[in-house]
C-alpha cells in the first residue's frame, strides 16, 4: 500500500478588533519580561500557550477563533488587556533613567552592541547559555534606562539544539527550524523590499537578509544568509549557533562583524560608541577601518579613530571560549574582502596574533582594535589582565588597561511574579530603586511567615514543573511507572518539604557538575537521611562536540537511576530560559562549583538570590564579590598551583561539610511555625544585598559611565576636523615605536636612603631619548609604603619628574619628593611614552624602569 503524502495547513484566526493590539504585544520582546503580557495569552488558552512554548506569535496563528472571540467579549479579560496595554504604552513613553541623558545625549550619541547570541526568552532560541542571556539582559536594561542603543546579531534558523537524554543517559541533540514568522522579528524594509547586505567571500559575495526585533525602546538587528541569492552552502552559514567547523565559524563572524556594520551604515545609523561583546564580533573593527580609509585616512590613523570609540568585553578565561583560527583559514576567508578593501593582510593578521603563534585570535583582535577593555567580575578582570598581558608587554598586568564590570541580571525577567506582587505591596517603588542598596532593607520588614509562604508557593510550582517534565522524559524512554513514582516522591512529599538544591547551566567540564559526588557514600547518607532528606536537581546542555561534557550527563543520569539514590538526584533534559526561571525561583539552594578562576562571572546565582534562594558556591566570578558571610555559603578555592585532583577533593569536602554541618541543620531547624527562622533571615540577607548590586541596570549604568560616555568622547576627539588628532596620534605612535628600543634610563647620582619626615628627597634621572622629544615621555616616581611588590597598587603615590637639563645628549628629569608616608617606603622610577590624546596612559604597552 502506498502512503498518502501529508499536506500541512494552518488555518489562522482573525484577531478581533477589540483585542487587535495583541499583535503589537506579540512583536515586542517587552513580553519577555512583562508577566502581564504573557498572562494575557495564557488566559485566552492555557493549553495552547503551553503547547506553543510561550511563543506569542505562534499562539496568535494557532488560537481558535472561538477562544479569541470569547476573549474579545469577556469584560474581565478586556479590563486586563487595557491595563497591560496602558502599562506598555507608559513604558514606551517613559523618560530615560537618572544620569543617562547627562552621560549620553540621545540626540548626538548612540551605542552599538554586537554579540553572536542573544537570549531574551525561550520563544526566541538564538542563545546557548550565559553569554546570550547576558546580552539579552543588557539590551533589556538599556531599554528600561532609555539608553540610546542598538544591538546587532545573527539570526540562526535552527538556533541552538534541543536536548533529549535517552534511557542510557546519552545526550541526543536535535535541531528544529524556526521560520521567521514565528519569531518576534520583522523584515527591515528599504525601498519597498527587505534590506540585504553583502560581504565579499572567497570568489563570491555572501548576502544576508536583515531583520529587526523590538525590545521596548531599542532595536536589535539580525542578519541571516538564508536567501535565494546565495548558493545552498552559503544559505546554511547561519543555520546553527556554534555549529559547523571553524570555517563556518569564521564565516559567521564575518557576517556578524562586517555585515553587521554594513547594516547600520545602510540604515544611516551612526553609532558613537561601539561595544564588541566577546571576540565573535571583532571583525567589525576591520570594516570600520575600511570605511574610515575610504575617507582618505591611512590604516594607522583609521585604527586610532576606530579603536578610540570601541569597547571590547572578554567573557571567559577558558581557552575553548576564544576563537583561534589558523593563518591559512584567515587568509583564505578574508582574502577577497581585504583585497577589495585595500587592507593589508599582514597588518590585519598582526592584530590577531598572540605570542608569536601562527594563528589568529579574535580576542587579540578585539583588544588591539579597541581602547576600552573589560572583564566581567573583579576576579575575572585580574585574570584577563594576566592572560592577555602580552598585548602590553612591558606593563605590569595589574596596571594594563583591562578593567572589569561585574555582570548583573535583568530583575523583571527573572524575578518570579509572586515576589513582584509582594514587593508591589511592601515597597511600591521598588522597580525604580534597583540602584539603591539602602532601599532594599525593606525586605527585612516583610513578615517571616509571609516571606516563607511566597517561597513555598514557588517551590511547589517548581516541584510540579519538575515532576511533569521528568515524567514526560521517562515515559518517552520507557521507564516504568513505579520507577517514575519513586523518582518524584521526595520532591512532592508535602509533610517532609525536603531541602532542594539546584544545579543547572551548560555542562562544560570546568563547571564541575559532578564535584558533589566525590565522596559518594557520605553524600548518600546526607541525601537519604529519612528525617532530613535532600534532593538535587540537575539540568543543562553540553555542546554536541563536547564529549567530556556529555559524559558528565551520563554520570549524573546513572546516579539518578541508582535505587539507593532514586528520588534524591533528578536530571532534567532541555534546559532553557523557561526552565531556568522555574528552577531558580523554586529551589532552596543554588549550587555552583566551578574550577577557580574559570567562572568569569556566572549569573544564574544572581537570579537565584533575587528570588530568595541561597547560594552555595565556590568563591569565583560574581560570588567573589557577592558573598558577605551572611547571605549564603562559600567554598574557598585551593591554590591553583596545587594538583587538580587534590583541589577537587578538598573543595568537595568543604562542600559536604557545609551541607552536613550548616545547611541541612539550618534548613530543618523548624519550630512550630513549620519553617526555619534562621533560614529566612539568611534568605532575606541574600535577597536584599544581592538584588540591588548584581542587576543589569547597575551593570549597564557602569558601562555608560565607564565606557560608553568616554568612548563617545574619545571617538569625537579623534575624528574632529578630518581626524586631525587621530593622525597626530598615529604618527606619534609610529615615531615612538621606532625609537623605543634605543631609549634608556638611568638614575643620576644616588637616591638618599634617609631623610627627616619634613624634608624632601631629590630625584634625578637621565634618559637617552633616541630622538624623541622630552615631552614624549612621562617620567614618574612611585612611592609605596612598606616594600610590597614591584607594581603600582592602590595606595601608591605618584610624582612626576620634569625635564630640566641636557647632558651629553641625555635629558635630565628631576623632582623633589616629600615622603608621603612615615617610616619605611619604597621608591620606584619609570618612564613610558605619553601623549595627551591617549585613551589610556599605558595603551602603547611600553615602559622602562630605572
Ligand atoms: C542564567 C542562565 C545561564 C547562565 O548560567 P551560569 O550558571 O551563570 O553559567 C545559562 N542558561 C540559562 C538558560 C540561563 O538563564
């Protein structure tokens, strides 16, 4: 018998006029953080809403006409519809946040933010993990604050993979195509048709279509190569996020960096500050240099002008997180582009070279093509300075121009609506107080029983969600009914109210998901104590090419199926933003055990804290700053010089000690009221100290003040009057670079080793300038109390030595120093090239010590 071909047909409803603006709401990612919008859809048809996985556009295509008509006539629904719309309209009309206009005048400045992934909501799957969610949160906060801002990224037809875990614990990756009309995007039109841009590739141009997504006040532009104008292979370039091989990757990055910059140019958008968020987008530097050169600048001048207006953020100290391409691949892929642009391959290649390797490192390109650079937590800023120190070879890493801004999370997105409602009653202005730590003391005023009842309700929802998902996945795998019952029993037993610990994030090996299993017999006793049961919930995806990561999933799956541990270890498949919101807001403890110092920031713990869950984490990334002894628990990482296995064992023991001696006893120290007072105190401490510090508004305002405003200023300075200053600076740098090897410095005479407290010491240096002018260098003396290191540290005093004389072709610099400290202090003398137009005084990376 032959089989009938099936033809799929979708009968789309009309949206009744009374509720027609649902369509507007479905096309603005405002819905990703506004619970009111989402509940409108859920209210019309909850089952369908769940079935379309919270995708408003898909929902409006599939909803039944009857349901829509009923909603359009339901007075209660209409009242809610109007309330939501008026809050949406008020949001769009709201003024910029405090200090924004002063820093960035929206009439004259604009920030462009480039990133390879954006995680706004589960309905828009163009993210894989932390980086994407962070980028989404950054855009959302930029919208909330009314920052003049556009974002640029790629649209992946299949996005990141959908994960299932089979009966053997094997991760199975599946890709699903998403058509553009089910995503919250619209084509960008120009001259009556969809805008496309093209980028020269070897032997051909690759074309990209341009889309836009609305994110409240701001716009995100996305490029995809899925157009008939391209060959079938090129159409697939933007098929998957982090898919394909390194040739796919470099091609995607050319589209993002070069194509993305062309999109803005086509639309007449002229950013004044450019933010490259992680190395994937760094090729934009080349395109901006090319454009500057068409205006008559040489490459060096163009680079000065471009770099001065650019910020580069690095996000990981893990080697696999940095794109490194072989020379041949770069030469081949960029060849046509460079040729058509008049850019020299060797000059470009040098921008990405590291340690004399014959490969091209996108992080180095980002760092050399920008004058502002940051890591994403205090610890990571320091580590990045050390890792990337050779970009500024003569500068002590502590002083090189990599600083940090600690990541924060978008509170409206991740705060459970139940908490938001409670805050609305307790402290109605809380939404505008996210930058005010003192305000958050209001959390202490919430009665404990009320506080706990919100947590309990969320925990209940989390448990129901977990059970539903677990049953679905085990039913598919053919697990028996009685087994799934046992697996879920601990979680749903109301009289026990077991302590629930969550661990969910990408299964990258440095995150050490299995650290807690290091001493299995001890852990088993701890989890299965009948009076004090503990449940561990795990979830996360491993990159399809990360086999060690997938092995972790297998191990956890195996443990979760062991009869003795069953019900105490739960592994959920297909972690995404929807699951994140459920788990983070429902667990009691959020666990993170990264291998120090590899967790650049981490943000999921911040989301947990905002929702009252307590962090139990290695002091790495944001937790290194967030932990204050009262607001969670910390595992102190062992010295990185020690053997890795030894470190794992020691840190695992700390983890189990904390659980056994502090966390479990505190949680179960319930009096007659049914909850632990001590626990609530700690949870409140966590919520009130972490929410106002580790949120995305604080983060974005730090970016505005530390980088966007200065980059706008520097960029203008460089390019004013036909780029006079950029030219001057580029020429000056060339002169300094040529002369520097022949520059030397010696102390003249001897420096006194004692003086009276109120006397001063005379310092004299003799410098061979090798043709440079006396003003081309800065000569300084650093004074530090005590003899600590060889570098300038906070608390160091600086004295500038001025040129006074010439002797035998050497220039003499001198000053008198009044000892700034009583008693013993260390004086160190150094010189470095200096020009007033430099963005950072040490950006040339040159320095000599006397
Ligand atoms: C916040 C978040 C992450 C990042 O988690 P970390 O623990 O910081 O790595 C990853 N995925 C999703 C879905 C998230 O919401």
